[in-house]
């Protein structure tokens, strides 16, 4: 017979009490929430809410269907039937995004990300986030990205040459899984541009190194969502009971921490040596020179002309290494993959883009030269509008609030409402992809890939609260993506090199392409989901007429 000591019994009792308290709060919210009067689809499950429906379909599709049926705003249900507010109202979304102190990322999301990337810029809130951003902002300015462009182009050419060799081996055409190649290219770029570390992913003779293997483990999502994962999201204290994934993550994080710490120590020593060689012996923010983001961040953090209370600790600096990785690797490789896919479905657009790219008489363009090409810019904008790599995100109200609206709506009881009162703890969905392809903003052809629409932007999009290009792909407000310039120029460099060199065609029937959202929205094959993310294209050399 099992026997337990007093400490164990007290711990189990406390855990059981906490679970009951948490469940009772969720149950009471359904009857007291100010948004219970909003329309929305009936919940199919008290445990899963609508989450199984959302996982079974492409991201945003169910919500767009519910919006057509019930209007917006509406409420759908998350785990344990918790309400989630969904709206396309630009004034409401702007309110949530610009009041970042009042609307945080959900604890479950922050917990999951923190287990992966540590307490970096993606995770922190409030004053800690403002402090990190203040120190990091200079590293992501236009002048710094201009310096990094040669890395983007150099690695794009390396990828081009690898694909060209595959064509040679196959004759005149090669079937290439482009997502894998683009992922290796962007990994090499973020290694060099992020922290001057060589992953050598594109080197066919190179062996995988420890850090690249650690990143691969950390950023490979689980194949399926289990009840254990749900419970750990709702009750973080359950992390004291490790499972196989948590043990694997811990090992990978130990490798990342060890190598990251070594990189930081080496760079700090180099910066101190450079400062000692200066006449003043100081490092100032105006001295921000260096080719990688981590060096720039460390220089800014070590500058003698900033107060000590604004500096980041070494642990906070270390946490930015995987943050660079998430922001500069996953989103860029996925966005470029969807762009190449879109070009296979629009051969005329592919040809028009290629013709413009050849107006530059160089194989190694600068950032300013890439930004001077208007059709390339339109293609990138349209890609990130229609195929936003991160299709949605979530915020939690940190206090009772009233969300303003640009247009009134009718609630479930036929009453006209001009704002949405919400309670502390309410979940609000930020529908990035759905807003990007809203027919109300873009017209009836909103779902189509048409770069020409950017030649004359509709007035309706001026209200979109995005930091870039009147789309929400990089969010907006104080928590907008800090690295959006980095991503845009890298995508342009890739397209410049690859579209000039090759013609692209989809290697499978169109209906074979499906989408699966983890951290980002990736392509999979309907007939082979077990093979994971992939985008097989037929790639031929482009023969330019003289």
C-alpha cells in the first residue's frame, strides 16, 4: 500500500485546490463575462471549445466563415470553453495593439515561448520590454541593415549555385523542395548577420554543428497536440513532471546557452579591446559599427553614455540570440517559399518580375538598389498580405476596459452596440491574415495574388494599424516586429538572385498544397502530411534572350 508524507499530501492538496479554483473561474466567466452577449458559433465541446475545428482547417478560414455568418465582432471558444473575442474592426485592433501595457500575450503563449527562447524581446512585457527594445532598436535601423545586405546576397548566390548543380544532375529540370533550401539559407544568414556564427547549412560537405542541431530541436513543433500539453498550458506548475519533449528541449537549451554565453564573452572582450584602443577609452552609442546584430546590441548595451539602469543583463542579452533566430529565420524562409509558390500560379507575374530584376546591371545589388525596384516591392508586399507567415496572434486584457469601434454592431439580443466592454483576463484574437485579405478593405478580389493592386492603394487600407505597408504582417504599436526591415531586404535579395536565375513551376497538383500553422504557417502535402513541411517545385534555368 502506498503511503505519502505530510509534505507530499500538502503539495497534492494545494495543486488540486489550485486546479479547482482555476476551473471555477473559467466556469463563472461564461456567466459573468461582458462579451457573453456577442454573437458567435455554438461551442461543440466544453473541453476543447472550437480548437479542434481550428486545428483541422487552414488558419483563419473558420473565423472568416463565422464572420460571414454572425458578423463581427463575434466570440468563439478556446480550451475549456474560454471566450475569445474576434474582430476586424480597425479601431478596436489599433486600441489593443497600441495599449500594449493593458494587453499582454497570454501566459500560456509566453510560457511556451519562454521555454523555447528564454526571456527575450518576444516574451517580455511592460518596462522590461521597453528597456530591451530601447537598447536593441539601433541594431535594426536602416544603416545597419544596409551593412548586412551583402550577407543576404552572398548566401542567396550560394543557394542559387546549389540548385543549379541539382539541375545539372537532373538534366534540364530538377524537382527541388524549396522550403528546405530557403530554411538553410536563412539559417546561415541569421548565424552570420545575427551573431557572426557559421552554421554552414548550405555547405553540402559540412557536418551539422551543435548549435544548428539545438535550434532544430527547439523549433520543431510537436506532431500533435496532446491533453498533457493542454493541461501544462493551463496549469504551468505541472512542468515539474517532465515528459520526453521537455527533456529534449532542456538538453538543446543547455547547448544553446553554453555556445551563446561563449559568443557574448568573446564579443564583449573584442568591444572592450576596441574601446581601449580609442583615445577616450569609452564606447558610445554613436560608435555603433559592426556587421552582426549581437555585436551592435552589445555595443549599445555597453555604451558609457546610457544610464546603468537601462542596461540589459548578460542573461537578457543571451535571450536575444534565439529571438534573432525566430524573427530572422522562420518567417523569412516561409514568406519566400509562399512567394515562389504564388509565382508558379501566375507565370505572367513571374516574367514581369524577372524583367524588372534584369534592369539592374549587377549580380550583387545593394539595399538601396533592391528598394529601387517598384514591382519587386509590390510582389513582396502582396506575398506578405496574402501569405502572412504568422497568421494570427492573441492578447489578454490586463484590466477591465472598453474597446472602441469604428462601426456599431448588433448583439445577440438585437441591441446596437458602439463599443465592447471587456473584463480583465479576456482573450482577444489579432487576426493578421484575415485583416490582410479582408474584402471590405481590398475588394472582391482580396484573396487573389495581384501585385498590381499596390500601384494604386485603396483608401480603405489607410486605417490598418500595421507598422509597415498597410498590412498587419509585422503587427503595429509598441510591440511591432523590430526586425521587419531585416526580413524585407533579405526576401528581396533572395527573389532578386533566384528569379533571375530560374523559372519555377509547381511540382504537384495545386490541390495537394495544404497549410499547417505552428509558429508560422507552413506548406504541407495533403497526401503526405507525415513528411512534414515541404514545397516541391520544378526548377529550370532561365535562358535570357540576348
